[in-house]
C-alpha cells in the first residue's frame, strides 16, 4: 500500500495480531500468510528449512527464561501490551547492564530490510536472534559460554523435547542453537499489525475512522514542511522494507541531527549509529527509522 494524495494518516496504535499458519508435507513446507488488506507478502524467508507448522511449535521460547537470570526472557524486553517493547528509554540486560538504546518493537519485523537500530549487516531474524542471546557488548540475555547448559535444560524439559521434535523432525538433536533461533524467528515473523483506524479508513472500510484532528495531523505528516513520511512512509510507515515482488530492498539509515557533541556532528560514543559498524564519517548518527505501527 502506498500513500494516496487524497488519503492522510493518523498514527494510531492497534493490537498486534498473531497471524498465519504453515503447511506441512510439501517439499518446501511453505508458510501461508493471513495478512491485513493491502499488505504485501513479506520478503522470502532466507531459511530453506522453515520449521513445520513453524510459529505454533516453538512459540513458548519467547517466554522461556535464560540461565543467568531465571525471571528474564525474550518477552521481558518485548511485552505484547507495549507493542513488544519494554517501554523504557534504555533497555536493561539480565545482569542489570543499561543499554545505550531502547528495545525495538517486534511489530511487523517480517518486513524489515535490516534488523536492529543500526547494523546494515543483520538481514534476517535468524541472525538477529543470536545477538540478544549471546551478545556481550552490551549483555542482554547473557548466554555467551552457556550454550551447553541451555541445551541441557531444554533437553530435560519433556514439553520442549516434544515441541522441538515436532517442529524439526529432521534435526539431530532437534533442540540446538540453530533450531532455537529459527523457531524464534518463525514466531516473530507472525507479529503483524495492520488494522488501525487509518487502515480501515484508507481501505474505504470505515469513512468515519479518523477524526477531524487526525485528518489535519495526516496532512502535516505527509507535508513537505514536516517531511515525516520520508522516513516513515509506505504501508508499514518505515522506509526500510522488503517484501515479495519489490524490485529491490530499501535499507536506508537516517541522521536526524539529534546530537552534535563536538560541533562537528559527532554522536555519543555508544550511539554513533551505522558508523559504529563501518567507521565511515558519512555514517555518523545514521539509524534505521522504526515503524510507527502500534505507536502509543
């Protein structure tokens, strides 16, 4: 869905729906999406062995506690009630380490051309899942060096033995680091949001879905005076998108000029954006603009 000049936007949140099913028995076990009207099919899944009935089987992993802190899991920083964020300006890891940035929403990440705030090299959810699990700068779940113990805990749980065996029947053993991240990615891809009042209005389902104030706000949002839509455009209100049928993936990173701590455009050392990966001056302060879906 692209912006039509006669339609304007209100940034209104909507409850995230878990959508989609998968078919088993075919050669590819292709995932079948159940998408909101006007939404394209997310980009091709870059894993050749997507788990059978993928998102349903490994779903409990999102709330499975890690080893270092028995009360914290993926869901601790990605709460459904907060659009799968934690509502904090800076995330806090399992060891209490405060992170330089906030936990990003998981809403509609199936459409991301890149993952996280500022890493142009992380292209898939499978790759990204390894960062919170085993990353050390900063520590998130804090599982680095504890892989064997993690797998022993999963193998000792009868429920997880059954779930992994059903989802990954060809894997030996079914529960391994590779299948854990594929299971997480398979579930997270289904967190699709696309039924906000704006969607009902732009699809012509409910002409009264937007208030007069929202209509005025939409005109400002899409105006060249404010230019909000340049970074938050398209059906997902994010410029960095990938979906089937798109000629090429768009993966822009933006510098909004928020910092200039040395009078030459420098950002804080832990928050230099893409520059932290590439070391290029042109990438200083460049971050991926997140979706505005489910914004509260």
